[in-house]
């Protein structure tokens, strides 16, 4: 059995006590695999809107990480090393068999992963190659990414998805709530706001400024709750139908389950950790695809975590966790009940439960 840190064992006992059903002896759970789907850390707004009067400097550029984002990603890496201390290589040595890392092809995600790994894998003595630089390169891949948020940007990649999203958006933009917000915003931004994305772009400026503790205009302050709600709403409709769930999040879910199975089957290419850095628009759809209720808007560095355990009798148990921000504080991490797979949730049961969400051949299923 791996040496868990004591803190970790306490967490497990705590979780075990919280469990609804207790048919598996959870006293000696051994961690086998961890999937972390994290949102990039703090960033600048993606754009500016017409009539925007403030002159807030974003020295690294629009859409890029901020200084705070850099540090928070680094700190998240340090916190992850701490959290999984007993699970990772005992000499704190990076090995390619330990972790796979992927991100979307967006600077802020790639860089979040880079800074995170700098915090998580400082070279140990033996791996130090330059005594003035406590850093070693850890591979980050974009080709492993099963993050289909690019569908929304490029309909050619999945015509079926584009068609469904178009239909859903047409309806959404006609709802009273959205119409009211658009009319209100139009007045102050002098922008046409013809699509949900136009509204999202303005909303993003507002929310990003606020989260960076910069002042926002009074008109936005007055409707801040609506703006916040709108942003979350625009993420949830990305997977409004079962078909959309399959097309958008299904492949990532399948990837995670397949990696878990590889770990249990001791496949030679199995890794201990798979970290993917994506977006709010990755996390919300992924949770919704798992039927999680009560989804909140993911803060910078928030993460969905799926931990796979084996019991003494070799039963598999999957725990779905949500980490509220980059800090990985125990008090910010909650166990989320998987609808249809109450704890202890077996990997086999989760596989069966999610069968309908897994694409067989995405190329085929994306055809209109
Ligand atoms: C539009 O803006 C003007 C000037 O700020 C304000 O007086 C008016 O009430 C606003 N209209 C709406 C519909 O919010
Ligand atoms: C927005 O800018 C336009 C010119 O680009 C100006 O005519 C209009 O009065 C401005 N609206 C507000 C609310 O500042
Ligand atoms: C929903 O989430 C909020 C915020 O995290 C929490 O306070 C509330 O208790 C949750 N409700 C349910 C039904 O889980
Ligand atoms: C569980 O699996 C391990 C390793 O594969 C094996 O050594 C052990 O005998 C198994 N235990 C049970 C109860 O099947
Ligand atoms: C998926 O479908 C495409 C197009 O129909 C086909 O070319 C490809 O071989 C299929 N892939 C698999 C793994 O079956």
C-alpha cells in the first residue's frame, strides 16, 4: 500500500463516514488514479466593448494570465504536490509514467499548466540540471486534449453540434430574462448584441474586472447578479440536450474512464494522474454531462477531480470532488454525489451509467 499522508487518511475516514451506503469496506482504500480538470487561473478580459471608459492596464494582454494568475497556478502546483504526496514518486522525481498533462490550445491554459508544473515538479537533487534554476520542463500536450469547446468557435469541426447549439441559442435569446439583459446592456455599451456570444463578451469584461478587484461601471454593478447568472447560463446551454452532452463532453468522459480502467488493469501506459487545463466552458458542461445538480460558476483554478480507489477486496470506487479554487484547501474541496452512482460508486457502474453519453465515432456522430 502507498504511504498516504496522515491528513489524507483523515480525509478518507471523514468521507467514508459521510457515505450513504457502506457495502464496501472503505477503511483501506488505495488511491489508483486521479483525473483533474482545472480551469486556468486568473486572466485579463477577453476583449473590450464599445463605450468602455475605464483604462485598466492588462500588461500581459487581453485574454492572458495576470500576475496573480501566474502565482496562483504555481501555488496550485505546490498544493497538489502536498495533497498527493504519498501517491507521487517518493523521491519527488518526475517520471513520464506519473502524469499526463494536456491543455486547450489557448495561451492562458498552456501557461497555467506550465506554472502549475513548476510548483508541482521542482527538480529533486538528482534531477537538478542548473543549481540556479529550480525548474525542469514537463511535457504539456495539446493533442491529448478532449476538450471540445472549440466546436462553438468552429462549427465546421462538428456540424451536428453547431446545428443543435444554433437552435438552442435561437430559443435562449428570445427568453424574457435574456431579452431584458440585452436591452439594458445595449443602452450602455452601444453594441448591437445580436448573439448570446456578444452578450457574453460584455459580461466577461464586467466579471473579469470585478474578480480582479477593479471598479466596474454603475450600470453593471446594478445588474451584477444578472450578469453573473447569464454567464453560468451560457455555459450550461452548451450541453442542453443529451446529444450535445455526448458530442461536447462525451469523449473526455470516455477518456477518463478508459484511463481508470487502464490503471486497474495495470496497463503499461497507465498514468497516475491526468491533468487537463481548460475553461469554465469545459468544467460546467462536464459536470452537467454527469448530471450534477446545483452547478456553480467555476472560479479561476477551480477543478473537478475524479479519484479512483481500490478496496482491499479489489472493488473499485470513484469519487467525484469539486475544488472551489486554486488553493486546494480541504475546506474548499467537497465530495459531490454522482446522480445514479451513490457512494461507494464502482467504476463498472459509472461506465454503465454513462454509456449513453459516450460517442462511438465522433466523426460519424458529428455529421449532420
Ligand atoms: C439608458 O441610459 C440612460 C442614460 O444613462 C438612462 O437614463 C435610461 O434609463 C437607460 N434606459 C434603460 C432602458 O435602461
Ligand atoms: C457611446 O458612444 C457613442 C459614440 O461611439 C455615443 O454616441 C454614445 O452617446 C455613447 N453612449 C453612452 C451611453 O455613453
Ligand atoms: C448548492 O450550492 C450552494 C453553494 O455552494 C450551497 O450553499 C447549497 O447548499 C447547495 N444546495 C444543494 C441542494 O446542494
Ligand atoms: C487484489 O489485487 C491484488 C493485485 O492485483 C492481488 O495481489 C490480490 O490478491 C487481490 N485481492 C483480492 C482479495 O482479490
Ligand atoms: C469513424 O468514422 C470515420 C468516417 O466515417 C471513419 O473514416 C473512421 O475509420 C471511423 N473510426 C473508427 C475508429 O471506426
